[in-house]
C-alpha cells in the first residue's frame, strides 16, 4: 500500500502538501505543476484513500453498573 510519505519523497514536497493536494484543498498555495506532479505520482503508484470504518449501527450501546461493597457491607 502506497503512503502519503512515499509520494512526498518522490515529489520532493512535504507529506502535508501531498495530503492537502490529494484532498483537493483549493486554499493551499501550490503551483499547478507541483499539484499535477503529485497527482501523477499518486496515480502511478496506485495510491488509494483509506476508507473509514462505517459506524456500527446494528449494535446497541452497552452500559455496565458496578457496585463495590466491603466485606462488612456484603449483602451476601
């Protein structure tokens, strides 16, 4: 699996720059040539975005109640 760090090393930019370019951050000031180079390298290496795990909606919340008794308070 290709990492952002590997792309950054080949493109000679920081991993933060690669991350922002891959996220299509238009507020970042990067030359069109650098942006295109990063995207070409990512495609050439087969970079794919990590998919976040979907939320577990089929599982009900688990609640535990714990009570602590000393031996003298033991209900028995």
